[in-house]
């Protein structure tokens, strides 16, 4: 069964707007990771947040983690057309160290 | 940068054939993984390996086997391909088991007819 579930499934925004997507999971984790996938390509790692961290930034990306609610969010600020992609959260579960489980992803379309 | 190379971008095979998917990483990573990706289901782990000649089942190992004879190479084998194994297959590697991101290849889109 899937550990992480993203919400929404799809998101359509205009350039310059912010995009927010959420991930919920079920069991205790060591860390949570976000990945991007451009159409027909492999996944690219964006950011890793450990279970004892609450917020992390990388460029235009901001990730939060709330372990009490078992949820995370990814915010992309000032979106660009090049941000059009699918975004996946992946959890590194505490009971299966190093073995990531992925959600179904959020498809983001940024229109110029 | 880490490079993970999958030998084929597209493959078309017939039902019952034995299929080999090859993956090579060039950064001396300990861990290697095979996932399959299907619409609406995300990525599901088939097998993974934490060391040479070592393998562990993931969430959906049925119908698959793997081989890791050298640290840099991890092969996925479909013993007798079936139409329900039509999918995108993604290989990944990571440095170690602790807080390491995965580095993915570009995937092999396998069609079984």
C-alpha cells in the first residue's frame, strides 16, 4: 500500500503564482523527500527533510513537515513554465530504513 | 554528478519471453533499487540491493528477479513476461541507508504484447 499520498492530484497555475502541494503518510518516518519528474523522464531529487526538522528551504522551494499530523507540504514560489512537472513525496519509513515509498504524485502545469 | 544509466529507453517483448533490464551507476553507491511506475499508482518498489550479491524483496516482487554481481550493476529479470508487466521501469541508486536521496535513471518503457 502507498505510504505517501499527495494532494491535489493536479494543479494548474500561471507563471508567477505560488504552487502548494501536500503529502500525508501513515507510519513513523526517518525522513521525507520530494522529487520532480518531467514527462517521460526519471525522477530528480529536490529536497530531504528529516523527522526532527520542521522546515527546509532550497531556492524557490519550501518544505514543511508536521510529524504529529503525519503530513508535509511543498511550496514552489514564483512559479515558472519550467516548473511544469509531476511532484512526488517519498517517505523513508522508520521500520524499513533506506527503502523509500512513493505517493502517486501531483501533476503541476504552469502556463505562461 | 551521479549518473544512472538504463540500457534501453523502450522495449517491446512478447508474452512468455525472458526480459533483462540493465542498470549501471557510476558513483560507487552501495544501494540500488528497481521501481515500476504506473499511472495513478506512483512508484512501487520491486527489489532492492544493499550490497553485491545481496537482494531484498520490495512491495511487488512477484514475477521478477534481480542480479547484482558487481557493485555498479543491478539487473531486473522478468522470467516470463506477461501483459500486466507493461510499465515504466525506473532504476535508482543511493549512497547508503541513512538519509540518502535516490538518483534515478531515465527509465525503460516496457511493452509486453
